[in-house]
């Protein structure tokens, strides 16, 4: 273990950097292969994971013993030694994924071990006065969601929560949120105490990247970088199939790399000047044109509509608007070009919330990349632009909870406890929507 001194708000914090062992990463790789291809023959897993047959036998036997994976004989197999088919145990337990939307709503989704959505609800909580206050509100809103779901507490193995903040996920702490003071604040622990279930918190972008890795554009790709352009600009890096944080354990702050250094640089909501977010995000473009001056921070609800109007001005060629987007795309291209120069990821995904901004951003950004990236790097980098959607909220947070469950070395206790069979509850709830949806 390595201790790192982190200076924040003039206080020094002792950080313990924890590395996930190869053993647990291999187990996770097997789980994801079974999720993607199940039911799958054990004999097919070496090709799907690049792990040895002996290691796969050892790890899958432990997963079966823990009730996380089921094993059945392949009735359709040809003569000879019967094949064993492996599937994630859909009825083994439930995990919960939750996220906040910036308007005081907590979206909570209940998901089976095999990644199947069982129940979803949204609860509103009062405006918090502080981060500890917010943790209390989220805990009580989760309790209400659990009561509404019909699942008992002993059926729910883990909870994963995504937050728009600088987070140390391993320690369960929030280190910075744009609306609260920058003090390392215990967050997962207090929520876990209220709900009586283990809770993991994580930065939103890491959760969005996990949704792409488990269910979307990065399925089967263990090493990639995701950049999102929305209200702000954020990035997440995946390495060996899990999010890569700094040695400090903190998530990335790519949106706050400085792209202008003069005194007249654009102000950012982080308190800094000249951040990438202050130039190329939806917030940055609108704020630098005075189009958010009448709104309290954070202006989440009004951003999409005002940004759509701004892009409409670009499309009709209104003076100033076209140049603003060109400048934003050029700055964004340089920033991600420098990201490629620094880290050289094989795969770069760029998710843009607004489709029309995506259409303008992609070609201008690619031109800026040509001018920024070192010769030889661009030809070996797979770059994909796409429009983001809110599915990541339940897929990413549920996958966070599932990942914690499958990584847990002490989880053998699950098989010792008889568990009720998990079924989709409230197939039709009060709003008439089906509540059981396969991923
Ligand atoms: Zn900033």
C-alpha cells in the first residue's frame, strides 16, 4: 500500500491507494464474458477471455459456489463428454443503482445479478444545505424506494450511486462538488448506515464509462477513454476493465484542464479561470455569452432549451454564434488531442448530449486533432463520436453495484444464506409501465 499526501483546502489528507488484484480482475473478466455471451460453455471461455482453462475452471467453480453463477448441462450437446453451460444467476440477488439529476430527484433502479432491470422509481428530496445533509436525504429517499419496490433488504446485495462530483470511490468520500465547499466528506458510509446495505459512490463519468463497457459502445474493450460533452466536459479512463483513478484514488478532472491562461480567461463554475469546460461545454458556451446570467446555479433545467436555441442561431448563420461554436470545437479538439498525446489510448469515445452540437463538433474537432496530435498516434487511435442518452444512469450505477459484488473476495457468505428467489416485482405499477426490462 502506498500513502500519498493530498493537500486540499489547506488540509493534508492521508490517502491509501488500493490496487485490485489480478485474481479479482480475472474473475470480473469471466463475469463480463458470461454476461455478454451466456449461456456459454465453460470450454468457450478461454477464447473469450484469453485466460487459461485451468484458471477458468478454478474461478467459475468459486462463482458457482457463491451462487453468483449457475451451471447446467447442455442438453443439445452432441455425444461425448457433456458440456456445462454457465449463466449469471438472475435469481441470486438484487443490486440497486441510483443517480441524482441536479433537480433534486434520485433515480433508483433495481437490477438482477444478470443485469436485468426489475423496478425503477424516482424520488424527490429537499434542497440540501451541505454534503452531509445531502447524504442523509439520499439515504432516506433510497429507503422510500426500497419500500416501494417490494424487495426486502436481505435480497439487496449492493447499492451503487453516481454523483457529479470529485470522488474517492474507494474511500466513499466526496472531495469537491460545485455547489458545496471543497472538504473531503464521508458520503457512502452515512448512506449505508441509513439503508443497512453496502454502498459505493462514484463519479458520474466513471459510471457512464462503465455503462458503455458493460452494455454499450465499449463492450469487450477493456482499455478506453470516454469524454462527455454536456453541461460540463468530463472524462473517464478504463484500464483492464475497471475505471482508472489517479494514485490518490480521485476521479479525473479533464474538464478543468486549462486552455487559456490570461486574466481575461473565461471563469468556470469550479472557481478557476480558463478551464476547458468554460469554453466548450454547453454551460461554458452559454455562460460566456451571458445567456445564463438571469439563472441561479446550477441551471440544469434550462440548459438544454437555451443551448438548442443557441445552436439554432448557428444554423441560421447569426453573427457571433457560428464563430463561438467554431472556437469551442477548436479548443475541444486541441484538449482531446493533448489527451491523446499524453495517454495514447487505443480507443477514444466522445459522447455529446446535443445531436446538433455533435454534428458541428465532430468535423471541426477532427481537423483540430490532425493539427494537435503527434504524427503516428492518430492512425492507431479508434475515435467514435455518438450522442449520449440517460440510459447510463441505471446501467452504469447497477453495473457499479454488480462489479463491487463480483469483486468482493469475502462474498462466499451469500451461498450460506438461503435467499428468496428474485422475480420482477410489480410487473405493472401504478403508472402502467412494464417494470421488467431485459438489457
Ligand atoms: Zn473549472
